[in-house]
């Protein structure tokens, strides 16, 4: 379900944006408009952001990503185009309606924390509720819950100047979450932090998102951060979207040389998850006779079969194992099941490597509910590692680009 729809948004800063828009529509280039004192910050940007996803907008400095996020809370109005949130066209809201809409639906985490220096941690976190006229006792109780959630218990009476940068950003995150809006806007929220603290904040955000399922629009210039956090990613260049897709789409199917150069140095095995490259199991067997199981495997030309009961994964059987029990005997299929490693869909390929090396057959991928999702084949895994070692992803692999991948 679409939560935020950005429809054909163009933003031009300058002396005469409307006239510049006409010239842009007639084929004038960015350089021509710039010479006349107009800057094209965004050009015909269309994005559908789904409810409950972390949607990352990334690009280099000047690509338009921060301008874009400011259209969502209407700090900036587009020169043309629309921004629709939950079927509400924010361009049509009056100033009073916009203030209420922001208060009820949008919260923001800034790059440089934007904390109130004369207020304590508790008072900063509760500030949004104070603006809503929530009684003091109630707002402080809610604020304390979020202070605990971000790991700052015991610091609630401290002032921002007494905290490290990472702790200040935790306060900013707690403040945004405390008002319990549907949408969280994060503009380069972690870029001012050192690498270790940044990684910890990313962990915290993903942990909280697993519980809260907010719609998060996250702005960053850091590809590793985008790949780690994003359910989907939009890459901007000179105000235009050059590619949008999942991290796997971006890594395995770059749209052009610009994106290809972006991702060429990424270690895919540490970013891609098993889910992105797993394939369907060659044979899925239910509780049945040895003869039927063997016939099914022979029909598929498979030496291995993956046994399920209902939605539960039971294990692997081999053709040799079935024959050793004796076709036509009274043995049950369950007696041929072999124990072996399984993988989680969200494990990285680097994490999956030991299991893949120790297994005689494609490793089954089993979700948290115990259901068989697919298998990880050695050939797919070796392709990813070979590409990392040899060409940085410049050549597209048919196996990784297939629908089954």
C-alpha cells in the first residue's frame, strides 16, 4: 500500500522558476537555465513509498536528495508536481492544516541533532508531546519509555552539551519516535557520527523498525548505509532518479554506468542476503511412500529432495538414501531424512559460506516459522564471490539476473 506518492515533482530555484519550467519543458538544458540564474534541483521525480518500508534516497552532494525530503513535509513547495500522503495532497493544505498534519503524521531526525540546549534529555524527548498539550506527567512517562528504548536510561536529567554525538542523536531519534507519527523523515541522520557509533545507530534503527514498522524516508550519501538499511533505494543524479529498486536490484542490475560505478567496489557477499539469490528447491516432497518420492526425484532429474509437512521443513533425502532402505519395503520416508545445515533468508552470503561449503547438497533456506523458502546453490554463491574478486560487478550474470534468483 502506497503511503507517500511523489508525482512528477520538479523544483527550480531562481529568479523566475515558472518561466524556467517552461523552458525546461521545451528542451532547455540545466546549464542554460543556470546561466539565467535558475537552478534545477529536482526534475520530474516520481516515487511511490510503501507503508512500513525504509525507503532510502541517496546520491552525491547536490543531487537533490535533501530538497526532495523537504517536499514531503512541505518545507519546500514544488515548482510543479504533487506530494500525496495517505490520499492527502499536502500542496492544498492551508498553513493551519499543514501545521496539524505535520504534527500528527510526520517526525524528523536531523543531521546535526537540532536539540534544545537549555532542555534536558527528558524535556527534549517530550517536546513534541508538549506542543500537543499532553499533560506533563503523561508526556514524561511516554518520553521515558523511548529514552529506555534508545539506551539512554540514567541520562534523562542531562543536558545535550553533556552527551557525546552518538548519544545526542539517540535523543533526536527518541524525540521523533515519542510523538508516534506514521512517517519518520531522516535527513543524513547518522552522517555526523564516527563509523562505530554510526553502525550502532543503524543497528538500533533496524531493531526499532522491526517492532514499529514505521514508514521511514532515509536520506544518505553513503552507499553502504543505503544498502544496509533500505528496503528500496532511489539513486538521484542532478535532481533525477536514475534507478530505483531493492539493494539486490541496485547491486546486480545497475541501470547505467553511473550506478555501476557507484556499486563497483561493494563487497556483494557482505551485502546481499540469501533471499536475494536463493532458487526454488528442485524437488519438494510431502509425507509419501519411498517409491513415490524416488519417482518424483527421478522425474525432476534431482539427486536430492526436500521434505516438508504442511508448511514445516523436515529435512533432505537423497536418491542413494532412499534406495538403501529398499524400494517396496515398509520403511517410511522419514527414515531417509538426513540432518544438515539450514540458512535464514536474511543471512548474508558471507555468513552462508561455511554452511554451503560443509553441505553435500544445496542448502535449504528456512524462515523463522520453519517453512522452506528455497535453496542456496554452490554455483550461485561462487558467482557472487567470483564477481567480487574479479570485476566488481561490471558483467551481468544470467544466473543472478534470472527470475528464480
